[in-house]
C-alpha cells in the first residue's frame, strides 16, 4: 500500500466571537475534547500502526493533535506551514518533508483546499466539520480520497434516543 495521509480538522473550539485574545491561542471547548476523544475511540482501527502526527502551531489544532498522538502512541511534530491560511503548496511541502504515514492537523478552509489540490474534489462537496478526518491514499503517483469521517454522524449514531 502507498503512503496514507489523514487530514484532521481541529475539534470544536471556543467561538471566535467570544474570544478577545489572539485567535491562534483559542482553545478547544471541554465538549470538543470529549466529542473528539469519543470519535477517535471509534475510529482507532482505521489508522495504521505507524504514523506521525503533524500539527498547526495554533492551540486548538495542537490540543487536537495531542489527543490523537496520545491515543495512537504516535510522535507529534509542530509545523508552522500548517498555520491558518496555509496554501495547498505548504501542506504539500509538509507531506514531502516527513516519511511514512501522516496525520496533518489543521484548519478550514485550508484542509478542503488541500484536498481539492490533491484530488480535484470541489471543496463545496466535502463537509469538513470540526474534528472530521479525511483519509487520502497515494497509489501509482495519484492521490485519492479513501474515506471521510465526520464525528457528529458517528457520535449521533451511537447515542440512545
């Protein structure tokens, strides 16, 4: 199997309208942390045994990345090229800079634009909700979207009504 890259949008953070400090320091909400942990426990079998987690330096992404790295027992790196408003080419530089399978933790609309850059899927057709995980696989020089997991869909389906 070729290289696998997981695009991970940070979990639910404090609303930016309620945050009067630097946006990069905006943290996850307690609900966002719990929802993401629950989602990852369901999603763990999807991830390969060998994986590096690479995160945006912003607090909400880094908190999300720490949860992911801890649950997967994976190394965690911080890369400024994944900061908000990153260009698809910067994401590609990160993919090329690290060997093996990767989980890139970042922001919207950057993740959708990078997904479009690799696969030509329109960002309007991909709902990259907070905490969502997209799996891309490279085979024969081409990137394909293999799966898109949305935490809201998963956690709702497991709740009792």
